[in-house]
C-alpha cells in the first residue's frame, strides 16, 4: 500500500467503534476504512454517503447495487473493491457463473433486461469516453423513476470514488470473495477487445 494505516488506538473513538463493527461483520478491519479514517471529516462523510446509498429500502435491489459496485471496480482495477463487493454479490444470491460473466455481460445470457440497462449505464458513467444516450435513459425508465435513476447514478459515482481511492493507494484484496477469477487483474476478455 502507498499509505499505511495508523495504529487503531490513534483513531478517534467514533471511528474505532466503526472499526469494531467491521471486525464483527468481516472478521477484520477493512484497510480502506483505516486510510479514510486518517481524516475524520472525510471518513464520516464517506461513511454516511455509503450508508445512505446502500440502505435496505433503496429503490435498487441488493443484487443490482452489488453488480454495479463490482463492475465499476473491475473497470477501475480495484482489487480490494472487486473482492469485497464480489463477496457481497455472492451473499445476495448471484451465482458464480453470473459473477464471472459480469466483465463480458453483453455476450452473456446470465443478465436480464433490467440488469443490462443498469450495466450499460454504469459503464457509460464510469468510462470517460462514453456518452449517456437517450436510449439508455429510456431503457432505465422501464424499471426506475427519477428518484431511482438518481440513486443509481449516486451509487455508480460513489463506487467510482471508492474504487479510484483504493486503486490509487494500492489497497490489496483481503480475501473475502470465493470467486477468485473475478479479480480486477484478470484478463478483460471480449469486452476489452471490443473497446467496451
């Protein structure tokens, strides 16, 4: 990693409480949290935003949210994010086959019309050389109202923030996902060859 975490006792009490919850949930403290925690103000803001976007009553299903976070993380080459978000996608019921097909989703029969609309939009928002088209918005409006589209866009933007932060600081995976071929450093496959 390009920046090292501080010893746990040097973080403010509210951040240490958050770390204790992470340890209970994941079995260990997450490395990105320890780096975000170097700035208590930024940590608090990021944690609140993530909590709002990933709440149970979101208009986006848990599987959709996790597919978005994994796909953005693959694009941004964030091994940590692919690892943890892949594990969450697994817990939310995605098959290993579907997870492995995410990178080349256009060539797969694993994804339904809603998921394809979301993934096309996710890639258009994430890749800087892509355009958001009217056709994309029409496809999304079959499944989401304006509030849902705002939440989807927020989730995509947040995951770009998170995965770019982690990739820039070279935060390694922590071994959560049981589908190792999902990792960001694997060959990109047919989508990359097409320039997707």
